[in-house]
C-alpha cells in the first residue's frame, strides 16, 4: 500500500501485546483515521493508498456526499466526503487532510478524512457489534466498535458505506464505472 506523505505512525500495539492477543483471537489489521472528533478504521487490505488532498473536480448532479473525482495516475476515481456522508458539518481541508483510496468489491473509490492516525493490529475479541447509533452516525455503516485501552475505534463496513445503489449513482454521474 503506497502511503504518500501521510503522518501514519507504525502500529501502536507492541509485539508482546500482539502475541498475547493472537493466542486469544484473530488479529485485525486496520488503518485508523479521524473524521471530526471520532476515530474510525477500515481493513488495511481494502486500502490501496493514502494521498494528500489534491484538486477534486466537481461533477454536476452527483450525490451530495460525493466531492467529485480525482485523476490518480491516469485513472478517474470518485471521492466521497465522509463528513457529508455522516451528516457532520463541513470543514475546510487542512494540511492533515487525506484521501484514502480503497477497493470496494471491484471498484476503486476515495474518501476524504481529517487526519490519518496509524496502522493498528487489534484482536477481534475486543470488537463488539455496533449499537443502533454510534456517535450520531447510523450504525448501518458500522461493522463494530473496538474498545482500546484509552479510546473507542469505530470500524466501518465499506460494503455498506458504498452500497450498490450509491455506487450506481456515482457511476452514472461521474462516468467512473471502470472495473479493476
């Protein structure tokens, strides 16, 4: 996974903790990031790359949560604004803002986040099913909540976040129905 000038630090779980947890349950490898004051994570195997925010071209009649498209090394990639998707107030992009490019099914799509934190390895035993509402976000997008020592980590379900209907709407307006 190429990471372009991201400030993601190495995994915060030391090898002793990881060894202890792996004896108890499976480990999840995740990329964690901030949107607003909440920390989210997605599976590292779904992440293709992390980039600084670049010029995003607006696309008329696209869904409200789609910021537009980017040209990433010759490929047109739609970009979702997670703040808009989650109904949060919009915020100007900062030097910490990033676009996380993920593979969802057979599609490649990006989403903007306020800051990328780190790559984590956590045990599946500390992940609980999501409550009906997580931090004001509909739990439809949430796979689970990881209870770390000092914080909660909201694990996003990319398949639900980018539903088939949403992907079709994005394809129709951005023309980015390229299958990889």
